[in-house]
C-alpha cells in the first residue's frame, strides 16, 4: 500500500508551515535511506504536486506531478483521485475532504484567535474546511501542546487525538557560515537587533517598531526580515528611522544575519510553535521574546520575556538587554543552546514513522474488510441463485 504526501507546500513560498513540511520530510528521507526496516514498515511513498517542482535534495522521496488545477480545487479533485487507494499525509493545514485515510497536520488555531489577520475569503474557506477535515482524519498532528489544546477547543475534538511533532532549528546548521552577510546589507556585525517573520498583524511589528522608537539610541537599530504570505493580511512595514526592512532574504543569507545580530527580538501575539526564536538560539544568539502562545512551552527560561500587548514592556525588555553585561549575555546563550538541543527534525520524523505505519496498517485492514464484505455478498448471491434454480 502506497503512502502519498500532499506536496502542495512545495509550490508555496517558505514560511513556518512550509518549513515544517520540508524539514520533516527531509529528515524522513534521510532516515529511510539509512534503514531498510523503516522502508519495509512504510512501503512506497510518493509526493504528489500540482505542478512540476525541483526535488529539495531528497534521496528516496520524489515529487510526482499530478495535473488537474491548483490550490484547494486540486486537493479536492486530482489529489484525492490519485491517492484514494492509499494513505495520504497533508502537512499544511488542508487536504481532500473525501479521503478515508488522511493524516493531517494543523499547526495552530489562529483562524479563530486572530481572524483579522486573514483575508476574508481565506478565513471563511478554512473555517469551513478544517473542522470537517479534523473530524474525518485517520490521525491528527500538530507542533506543540499549546496548539493541541487550542485546536481541540476550537474544533470540539479530543486533545488526545493530536500527536505532537515539534519543529526544530537544525536546518540552520546546514547553511554555511556567512560572516560577510551583514556588511553586504549595510549592517555592522553585533550592532543591530534582528526580527524574522512574515508581515502578518500577528507578528505585532507595529508595536515592536513603536517600542523600538521609544528606546531612542539606547538600543541598536532594528532589522526586519520577512515578506507577505498568501491568505494573510500584510502590514505595511518599510524603512523608517533606525528600522531596516529587508523583506524576504535567501536562506544562504539568513544564517549570517542571525549570527551578526546583537540579539533576536520576537513580538508575535500568537504562535503555534515559533521557529525563528529557536533558530536564533540554535545559532547562539540571545533572544528577547513575547510571552505568548506556545513560546513559553518551546523556549523555557532562555529568553528575556515581555508582554507583546504592552509597548512600554517591549521597550523595557530591549533597554534591559542593552544594559546586560557579558556574563549575563553568555548565560542567555547557554540556556538558549540547551533549549535548542531539545528539538530535532530527526526525532519528529521518527514519531511520524509511527503515525504513518499505524495509518497504513489501518488502511490495509479497511481494504481487506471491504474485500471480504464484497466476497461474502457475492457468495450469498451465488447460493441464492443456485437454490432458486
């Protein structure tokens, strides 16, 4: 029996959801290439995509183009038809409603918690789709206990149905060090605060910028990295005063921008996990962070915390960090590194193997029961016909 992967994420710009899908499948691919037992356990895996894409460095997993439109129409039609006899895994919040063996990852409950951050059409469509997908799924995944709890409440399902597959920041270590990157962007190494994330209102960038302005020259300049995401409302953020908005940057530059920062600042109002602060910790950068969403669960005692709904408290935290001595800064880095060590794409991929293995066995039982049922009906019809003769 084949396991299919909804590869629509490969056609989208990389944000948190797409990063999760790419990295966990990359880790799964590496695990499968090392272990014949895992390959036997899962069988054939195909990644189905609505248009031709480059293979993202995988050895065994290969995208297969399935024509038939794009977006949700492709998922509900062409994807369902191509995968309906096997198990289907969707890692990006959506998939075909009619699939009977669907492993679905829902990342957060933001649709209900911050509805104004979404375009009206996107919000209405996904509020219709996600509860129905969740109730029908063979297995549900999410990225944190915080998300599992919030999703369970919003979708009226048991929290224990969710298997937690956390994100990680290991991917940053695969990028080559690039100490020359800050200078190429006109930045002084060690002389700026960095924030990475999309321009959704959820990232709270206006409050961060206002708080930074209130600090004056007592804190370093602020550098923002990130762009728009389809379906999300985007805040208009540009270069203003001591703020630099770089937009999207290539991954090859991102490590250099992190490592050149004096500190990383993250001001989001809601997060199902929050990959960027963990990326900073993975690269030995101190973190100043909003105490919100899943961030306390993910980051523990490593950051300097602030209330994201209070601009004065955001400013207080940035000023406080600017005054810390080297021993305290080194302690923040140490605690951040220890926290980042607790997450790994490989561990999440192995947990995924268990989920997919169970789904595959369940699907095979369903198919065998259907065959037996059809066979029993056929036998009974044959007996009835013979008796009548």
